[in-house]
């Protein structure tokens, strides 16, 4: 949804699929009361850190529930056997343990290892903390993701100055070699418009005197039919001239920049 073009749930799913290490996992995702619930099997405990890092970087998600995550059997290091059938079983367990250890090292490569950048989320978390700790950026709808040593920023800020500041804060994280802002738009009053519902999606509560055209103007910079009908269709409004005070409207998104694979 606005300004991303995708719901918080779908953006989290996309981010998990775009990240090389989590793309291979069969994970289920839901967002309830702004908490992302992720379930499925992971190779080892360290993957929980990576999933948490990715989820926390999605605007509208304020918590992560990993109670549905299971660690694969054999995640702990296995011991070699002494012979026969038991040796084969134990060798398999050892191989599984080695695979888990290898996966753990791969996760460390993304999340920053055991140093300060892995608490538990690595460079993306560090950039997220810097951006949300900046008063001028704290309320803007921004997703903060990581592609190798590049920080990816998507969403909206109020001004070109804020866009530059967000980029400056992200590139200042130790180990970050670049910042991709191709998906970060400048939209007037973006921070004031960043009100999310329980699904983590941006919504607007209709006020006395509002029209769909005026609401569209706020979010899209255009109050024409194509703009306000996007809102009407997203909320199953048959007559765009009939909206009621207090009605909560989901705002469909607009996107900027190329779709890029996170790896």
C-alpha cells in the first residue's frame, strides 16, 4: 500500500524471498496488530536473527513473533560414529550439523557476525536505528533493507533534504559500501500521512468535509479521477461521492525505482 505499492505482509514476503538465505526457506507470514508472525523451519537459531532484522525494516511492522519457527533437526554439531548402521546415522547427523554450521556462517556474512552489527540484525538494523532516531525522518514511511553491503531504502520522505539525510545516515554505518534510494520518493507531508492499521498498511480516517478527490491529492499529488478511483476501488466504494466521516480507507501505493533482488 501507499507509498510502497504493496502491503506490509507482501513487502515482508518479498524481502524474505529476495534475500538469498531466506529465499530457500518455506516460511508463512501474517501481520496482525502490527506484529509480523513468521512460521516454518530454519537451519539453525541464527536464522531467527536474520528474519527479525528483515521484518523490523518494514514500515508498519512494530514487532516480530517467531514462536512458529522450528529449528531443523541436526542443527547442533553431530559426532562421528564408530561403524555399521549407527555410523551411517551419526554421519548423517554430523553432515546435517555441518550444513547448519555453514548456514550459520552465511547468516553471519549478512547480519554482521558476532560483532556490534549483529544485535541481532546487522547493517540494516544499524541503518534503521539511525534513520528512526533522526527526528526529521522518524515518522516517515521507509523500509530499510540490505543487499550485501548495500542498504536499500524504499518509501517516502518529505523533502529532498530528508532524502539526502537518510542516505547520509545509512552510508555512515560501518561496512556499508552503498545506499540504493531509487525506491525512495519525495512526497510532501509524507510523515503526517504515515498512519498504519493493524495490518501495517497506511490508512486515512475520513474527516468532515473530505472528498475522495481531496484525499487523493494529499497522497498522490493529484485529485483526478484516476487517482481517487484507485482509493475507491481498493476500499470497495461503489459511489466515490459517498464516503462517511470516521471511515478508514486503505491507500493504494505508488512505487518508484526498479525492482531489485536483495542478496
